[in-house]
């Protein structure tokens, strides 16, 4: 019974994800599939990005996201969002990354996105098994009764995401994931198409955020 309920719940949110994907499809089509030359990204990677994201994109510092294996369309979108476009303020506010993208061309951003997409993500392990267990229930079934959707519906059951609009989450630092969920909840991060993530995070409390972030860190 419980299981059937969970299944129905997941199906409902899958349907929602399909509709949400249709909503952003226009946006993605306009953007096109990212093509870039990873070799041309090497100089920037080696001289700039390496300091915080590591040469292979598997950041070892919890506040800095891992970029390895991320869909290039998502990475490209984030780099664009960190930079003010056509006189409009940046869609994603971060002082550090604003400085990093200031001098990058769209060509550089495409090359970097393709470079990191081609790096192999290193799996991580969750540190707190009990917390991760609570997080698994949220990731796979949402928070029933609070209308929090299953993360799996949009980010895939294994956390690999769904190109092009739903990013890979698996193996990400729990600290970074927690920070992003809180930023979506407060509206400090507001670059999610159709407010998809602000809608999700708005209904989550700190405990639920901590649990799902811990589960995601060990997801592979
Ligand atoms: C001084 C440290 C630092 C350097 C150098 C740096 N970054 Fe970052 N980067 C960060 C931090 C911190 C964040 C998280 C920002 C936030 O909280 O929104 C981030 C976020 C990102 C993201 C968003 C990832 C996601 O999952 O949404 C991308 C993409 C990125 N950086 C790419 C780069 C690239 C490419 C370079 C080199 C040109 C670079 N960064 C250099 C610290 C750095
Ligand atoms: C309806 C689809 C949908 C659902 C359900 C969903 N997400 Fe997302 N999520 C997105 C989209 C779209 C983005 C990309 C936003 C952007 O373009 O910056 C995203 C981005 C994120 C990010 C930022 C990743 C990064 O590297 O910065 C995190 C963390 C995240 N989601 C966690 C979750 C968690 C945890 C859940 C479940 C509680 C969840 N999401 C449920 C659509 C969804």
C-alpha cells in the first residue's frame, strides 16, 4: 500500500517534469546543443578554474561545486547566468564567479562546458548513513503531505540528471547542494526556468534539505 502510494506519487511528478520540460523546450531549442572545443578550454582550466574546481572538475573543497560530467548545456547556462547580459543584471548572483566570467567570451564558455562534461565524475560517499536514508525517501518519493516533488522525477533516479535542462546532482558536495537549496528557498538564486527549483525548495525545512543533500553526495 505504502509502496503503491509512493509509485503513484513518483508518476505524478514525472508527468509534471515532462510538462515542465515542454515549457523550457523553447528556451533550450533557442540555445541549441552546445558545441565546443575542450582543448581550447585547457589554458583557462589550468590557469584559473583549477584553483577551486580542480583540473578534472572534481572539486575537493565542499563550497566549490564539482563540475565533472555535468551536461554542457547546464554548465554553459550557469556561466552565462553569472555574467550580466545586454545591460541586465546577472541572473545568478555570486561575487566569486562574477569575477571569473567577466572576461570570458561565449566561445570560452562553450569550450569550458564541453571540457567539464568530458571529465569523469569521482563518486563520493555519504558520511552519515542515517541522514542519507531519510534523504533517499525524499529524493525518490518527495515529502508526502507537503507537496514536495520527488527529485528523481527531474534529476533521474541515479542523479545523472536529464539533458539538457535538468542538471546532474550525483556525487555533489553536500555543503554545496545545501547552500543552493537554501538559496533557491530564499530566492537569492532565481535563475531556474519556470521557478522549478524555487517551487521545490520553498516547502523544504532545514532538516529535509540536510538529509537530501547527504543522500545526493553518495548517489552514483
Ligand atoms: C576562487 C574560486 C573559484 C574559481 C577560481 C572558479 N570558481 Fe566556479 N565556482 C566557485 C564557487 C564558490 C561556486 C558556487 C557559486 C554559488 O554558490 O552560486 C562556483 C560555481 C561554478 C559553476 C556553477 C556550477 C553548478 O553546478 O551550478 C560553474 C559552471 C563554475 N563555477 C565554473 C567555473 C569555471 C569555468 C571557472 C574558470 C574560468 C571557475 N568556475 C573558477 C568558485 C570558483
Ligand atoms: C520539476 C523539475 C525538478 C524537480 C522535481 C527538482 N528539480 Fe532540482 N533543478 C531543476 C532544474 C530545471 C534545475 C536547473 C536550474 C537552473 O537552470 O539553474 C535544477 C537545479 C537543482 C540544483 C542546482 C544544481 C547545481 O549544480 O547548482 C539542485 C541542488 C537541485 N536542483 C536539487 C533538487 C532536489 C534536492 C530536488 C528534490 C527535493 C529537486 N532538485 C527537484 C528541476 C527540478
